[in-house]
């Protein structure tokens, strides 16, 4: 459910924290066109794809006057575990390799 300050019809956007140094400084930047709208009952749905591995901070909400109203969260993404059948060795034979 959206925060009570966000009325039905409010567009909610997703932003990711972009660090500028290793001390925690940085700012939030929009994540593509990821957005949704608050429904009449205060609900909303958000579906997005994360294509970068690592731990990132996100904020999801909308500006209300001089404030940003929403939620902040972190996601940690990793590469999928590859099946054992995948290897870097070629699986084909060539008579040219044996010449």
C-alpha cells in the first residue's frame, strides 16, 4: 500500500543511488522508464528487471512539494549458478585441428 500522502493517480518512479565516492556521497538517478500509478484503493504494482550484479540502494515514490514520499530499499543481485554441463571447452571436432 502506498503511503497515505500519495493519493490515487500519483505516479511513482524508481530511482537508484549512484555513488560519487567511497565515503557514501552520491545521489539518486531514475531507472529507465520504471513507473506505476497509485490505484483507488492505495495499492500499486511494480515489475522491473535488474541487469547489474551487486548491491544497490533504491528509492520508489513521488515528489510531494519539497519532499520525496516513498520507500527506500536495497537489492543484492548475483550471477545465476551455471549448470555443470556448461564449460569453456569446445564441444566440436574439426579435421583441420588434427592436421
